[in-house]
C-alpha cells in the first residue's frame, strides 16, 4: 500500500480537496479557526493523530477509494 510518509506529502496527495473554506479565509472573510479541515471537514480540525491507521483511512476516504 502506498501511504504518504509525511504530513506535507499527505496534503499534496489531497491536492484540490483542500478546505472548501480556504477561499473565504484567503479573502479575509473568516478566521483561521473557522476554516474547516480538508480531511475531517471540522473546524477546528478533529483528525486522528498523523501516522495512525485512522488518519490514513480518513485520507483514503477523502480520495473516494472503496
Ligand atoms: Zn482534520
């Protein structure tokens, strides 16, 4: 299985699936704490700890696998 080794690699793999709120944040419309996570879609982020099986499972899910 081809799993990302670093947080940056994991984020790169997400590509366009970055936070849907990022544009609003970039425009100064919302605070950073209100930007939903690209992975868990929660603000603030509630992702499992990086490197855990749960974390990678979440990435796989966001990629639309399975
Ligand atoms: Zn998250």
